[in-house]
């Protein structure tokens, strides 16, 4: 018998607002009150408040004491913290996976789709690649912790793609190289390439939002050894 997943009104509203932020329909700094959401979705104000609280928890909205919620405006420190946090987890993941020469079909399949579709499609495929790396550890708790970062990671990726900061061929090429290194048991090399891959995106985004980018922003593509293409 097929099962239907029931979604609460609060969850449905929060999901719709989340998509609006990630599609750029709600610009950074846009204020949203409980009354705004109640009117927008024809629901009671407590329902609007609960939806706002979800998105504050996700890191997409921010709200100070006695102030309306606003769509988060990523700052330099936010970007660097988001990328550094995920890098800690992903570096360890690729080392552990390389220790057993893991093949990761879900990551490979997602990477094959990166050059296809709109910017949002590219972001979705890019994100699935990195999630597949973490999920390949087969650790429910590690996956759960990483998934708690996904909304903020996606927001960063949306800004990177929306501003054209990275070529899709560069993203897909380094992904493929990382998978190759993992399958050959080259854990330290895979971790170093992953770190370079994330640091480049991080610092280019820092520069794009008005910060002073670090030298990682100018890192060129990783060259493969001719025998390891």
C-alpha cells in the first residue's frame, strides 16, 4: 500500500518561503512579519510565526529582539564559517572513504548532471554530489548533522551560480577527480583537492559580497597526472 507523507500547514509555508529565498524571489534584507505571512497564505498569525521560526532556525531568516524577521544577508564571516564548517566534515569523509577505496555511484551520477539545466538545476546537482559523499559514510548521525547545514550551503551555492563565479566544467572536473582519488585510496590528495575546491568558491563569494578575498580565489584548476585521467 502506498503511503502519503502528510505535511503540516506550517511546514508547507516554510518550504514555500524557503524556495522563494533560494530562487531569489525574496531578496536579502526583505522584512517579513507574522501579519505579512498570514495575509500571504491566508492563515492565522500564530501559523505565520511558526513558519518564521522554522526559517530562523534554518538560517534563512534572522530576527533580533522585538524586531521583524528579515531574509538573511550573508556577510563575509557567515560565508567563511559555512564553508569552513562543511569542509571539516567533507575532508574527513573523503579520507575515510578513500581508506576503503569507495565507489560512490550517487555522487558520480549527480556530477554527470552538473552541466545541464538552469542555475538552480546546477546547484541541486552540485549539492547532491556533496551530500552523497557524506551519506556514503553510512552514519545516520553524521548525515543528520550535515543536513542541518544544507539550507545555508544551498544559499551560498545559489549566490555563487547566480553571480557566475565558477564555471560548471571546473566544478564537475574537480568533483570527478576527487572521486577518482577516493577510489584509488589517495585520501590525503582527495582531501586537499576538496579543500581547494571549497576554498576557491568561498573566497570568490567573499569578494562578490564586498569582502577582501583570500588568495584561494585565484586558485586554478587541479591538473591531473596523465596516467590518472
